[in-house]
């Protein structure tokens, strides 16, 4: 059974691939994809600034310090999103097409910068999504294979190949 994905590295593809890759790293997911990581501290800071006024306590420079922290939290979030956008903009292969073919022997990849063949033993456990799969080459190197990019095979074929051939590292007896 062969499956083939062919896709162009567009801005939309790169953004989805980046989002899915970040979701696989707990630390990055915490900073970039959890709303409460940014908003819960902001709410606490605002409450710490408002409560003294409500009970008529003058804290002076403490409110200034908390206000600066609040401004820094918005600035930090803005810089994080800006850096992600810069990383998407600087993808060297943007606009080129890539082809990923899977069969019982492994995965073949063809792109603008070269070709490669990977045996199944080289892959980490993939992340399966309703609209595609994220192939993990390492903890940081991943390839997003959306279902819409399939030109040969079906999404079920892709998932079956991955289930049959990629061993879960958390269960070494497989």
C-alpha cells in the first residue's frame, strides 16, 4: 500500500504546521497556546492594583511596579507572536512543493532542498489529528501531512501505515 502527499509550502500550510508542532512541546504550548498562561497573571496583577484602592490603602510605588509588570506581560506576548510570524516568513523553501510517499519500507520525501528515505524505525510516535498527521522526525523536526494534500491513498491508509510501522517508544515491548 502506497500513500502520497503533495503540498506547497504556503503561508497557510506553514502556519498550521507551526501550530501543530508547538502543540507537541509542552513548554512551547504553555507559552504560545494557553490563554491562561498570559491572562491569569494579568488578572492577579490588576486585582493587586485595585484592591488597595478599594480598602483605602496607599501602596505608592508598588502600584507602579505592578503596572510595569502588566505592560511587560503584553509586550512579551506581542514579541512571542512576532517571533513566530518572523519564523514563518523566513522559511527558505516557502512557495516550493514537497512530496511525501509512505509504504511498507518507510517514508520517501522529495523537496526543493533534496530527497530522503527514512526507515520506520527513525520516526517517533506521530500525532494524529482529524485533518492530517504530524510525522515526528525528532523532538523538534516534524512534517505536517494534511489530508487534503493526499493524491494517492486515503487518510485511513496513512493512519494504518503509521499504526503498523511506528513503534511507541513508551512501550518497548512492541
